[in-house]
C-alpha cells in the first residue's frame, strides 16, 4: 500500500513540475506577444486619428464597386469595428465610412432579417454620417424575395431625404408609390430584376422619383425604360440606356434640353421614331447606326460607334448635320465612313478607325499628307488604326512626317499615331521586316525623336513582344 502511495506521489510531483514548466513557458510567450503588440500599437499610435481615418476611407474604394455588403462583418466598414478598440473608435467617428450603403439581400446575414435588425442597422449607419448625403446600392437578389418586397420600399422611404446616389437592381413592386421625394438625389441607376412584369405599369408610370430637383444623371438597364417612370428630365445632363426602343431615346432627347452626354446601347429601331434636334448634346455613344438618321446634333464634340449593324448608309448624312464641332470620333467595331465625310470635320483632334482596308488607307494617307492637302483634318493630333492589316509604307511615313510640326496656317501637330494589328493571323515578328528589310525603321525612329508617339504592332503587346517597337527611339 505504501509503495503504491509513493508511486502516486512521485507521478503527482512530475505532473506539478511539468505544469510549472508550462506556466513559465506560457508567461514567457505572453511577454513576447505583449511586446510585439505594444510595438504595433506604438506604430499605430504615431498616426493621428485624422490620418488613420483617411486610410480607412481610402481602403473603402469607390462606390458601389467594392465587394460584399455593408452589413457583412467580414467586409469594410464593419470589419474595422472588430480589430481593436482604437480602430473601432476611429471608424465610428468617421462619417464618410458609413455614407455608402451596399445592401445586396442575398449577401446579408440572415440574423439581420429578424426582429427589425436590418432597419436598426441602417439607422445606426445613418446616425454615424453626420448628415452627409448617402449613396445607396440596393440589390433585391433571388433568395429573399419576401424580405426584399417588405424592406426595400421601406428603406427607400426612410432614406429618401438623404440619398444623393441611388443604384437599384429591384422589381417593379419595390418602388414605393407615395415617396416623400428625393431632394438630394443627383445620380440614379435603375435595373429591373428577375421576372418583372412590365405590363403592370402600362399607362401608370412609377412616380417614386417625380420630385428630384437635383437629379443630373440617369442610367437604365435590363428593360427599364424612361416611359415607365416620371422623372424631371429638364435638369438631367447625363443619360445612359440599353435595350429600349429608338422612340424612347428620341423622346428623352426632346424632354431633356440640358443633356450633354448620352449612351444608347442595344436599341430596337422603332419606325414611329420622330426626328429630333438637340442643340446642347456634346457626347454620344450609339450602338445602332440607323438611329442616327433621326438625329441632328450641332454641338456634338465626341462620337463613338461601338459596332456596325449594317446601317452605315445613315452615318454620312448624320455627320454632315453634326460634325462641324466634332473633336473626337471613335469607331470601335464599325466600318470607316467615306473619306468625303471627313471634309466637314475641321475641328477634329482625335480619330480612331476600325479595320480599314489597305485601299482605304492609301487614299486616306494621300489626303492626310499635308504637303498635298492642307485642309484635310487640319487639327488632328491623335490617330489610331485599330485591328487593321499591317500598313507600313512610304505613303504612311510621308504623311506622318508632314504632320510632325504645326502648319503656318494654324494646322495642328500630330502627336500620336497607333496602328494595332489583330493578334491572330499575323506573325509576332512581322514588324521586323518593315523595320529592317524595307528600310522604314530609321524614318520611324526619326519621327519619334521629333516628338511623335508611334506605336505599330499587335494589339496585345504582352503576348506578342515583337510589336510596339516605336514607343521610343532605339
């Protein structure tokens, strides 16, 4: 019996010795941890609260492109509340952190939909903003239809007096019928969500934004159309829209005399569209060439045609009505217009042509050579040939050389020339032949030394390093 007790006491002593050793090790590790933490805190303490606050705002990123939902504790700004007491204090006292509300219902934790928690969360965020205007991004999603139908109209009502930027991806029934008005609203983006029934608002447009005197920018996507809303168009200066009829777009041009910039994408041509002239529009992006037949834009300065749909016949007449003040003309997937269309573009400074043929370029550079024709695009400063076959010859070099200095009659100096070849179908080292074998290298290098930015080669310089040889003299 005594022998057994002795063994137990010996084992107990060993355990106590081990525990003592572990306690010592624990205290040592804790001291090291505290020292490290203190060093980190000292580094942070050297930054003023104002600088730390600015860093937080910088990390937030532009609205609404940052990922996740404002309510998600794993994303900014909520994440900052769970680092340390100092960061939490600074974050709560930084109004700009809470002015961007990104509420994607499918990403919001389920607990926030219980017991009015989401409404309280939004109220807490708004209370931290010190009366700054709000930016609200609302996405109804697919999985929480009942919650979205109940909460989204209430949120819009609750925040209507504070919202400056509103980005909605919702259903028709989510718009409150009797909104109190949006006195601060300047930018509105509307996308209709899943399974929307457009017939429900036929003849009864949504009046949610009827009282928005500061509204300046409107964007509509996913079959949202101007006729479905009552909007104060008189003060709108920027308008972007897709997937509607040409008649809807023409009606907006008539209703919005202050418009400066428009983008019309994927339009459906309506034969009942009436011609319209807009005296103030300066920038137009239009993906449907036939729509141009209805437009006269005497103040137009920037024109971009993303792609051609077989309506090239409408472009020259439109240019004859609208190109006198044109400064930038970009064809990103459209055939170039007849050269005669450039005759009225006396102010043009920036031109991009898509897939011009060699015959077209031969005629173009014959006119572009200032020693032969001083009145063709006299103010052009940047010329880009996109997705064209290699075109490096004497006519090109002579034309570029003639534009390397300003002309005595006021013609501008050409500052940039880009010729990009398709990635496929042309050898990566194709430029070497023009550069060495045909002797154009020295002439192109001389142009670069005289101040002309010259890029010739493949569109993808990373995949085809043989291109873009003339970004600097070699």
